[in-house]
C-alpha cells in the first residue's frame, strides 16, 4: 500500500486541521540495562530456562504497521492505529 508523506488530520493542540508529516513506526533499540531486560535475564538464569512459552507456529502472515504523525505547526506527535499490511510505502 502506498501512503502519502503529508496529510491534514486534526491536531488537538492547534485545534485545527493542519499538515502533518507521516513516518512509519519503528521499535527502538533494546537496552540491556533497563529493568525489564534485567528481570528477564534473571528469570532465565539457572535451571528451568524460559518462564513463558515461546511461540513456534506463527499464525499471522503480516504485522501491523503504525503511522507516526507530526504536526508541522506545533510539533505535536500522535500515532495512528496499526493496519495489517505486507508492505507500506510512503510516497
């Protein structure tokens, strides 16, 4: 699917329909020093291993891709709900 680079949705801060830049959401880098990551390694340590079952048979073919919208007027950022697509391209 091809999506436009800019759209004009409603901005709650400006309280008007303004031009927004569109980008695809990408997860950030995982940091080993964060509490959740430390807790996970502590749970996995020693005998017993993984504390929850890993999913081996993948049922879904695609992943949901979310859009990040940034207002050009005030810089307000909001996220559009994910759409299940094989490929998303910004045009």
